[in-house]
């Protein structure tokens, strides 16, 4: 299956984030992206995988029971 590439504008809409936020993530190397010809391009599958890893970890604690 071919790779589905998206532009900065498209990936921002996909992530429901501002273009400025996504651009800053690119500059800092925090989001998987490729810069080709001065434009940032994104592999949709890589970004979706990355986004899932950004979820906060749920703290599991035992509930206190009354005796």
C-alpha cells in the first residue's frame, strides 16, 4: 500500500491543532515529518502512531475499601 503524504495544513486539520503548533513540533523534531523542497510532509500512518503514543498514561491506584 502506498504511503499517504499530507501537507502541514492537512496534518494540522487531521490532528485538530493549529498550523503554528504543528510547525513548532516539526522544528523541534517532536513529530515525524520530512522536509522536502522547503515544505514539511507527513506520513499519515507515522503521525497517527506518534499521536497514540502522546496519550497521557493513566495512573492505576487501588481503591481504598471500608472495613
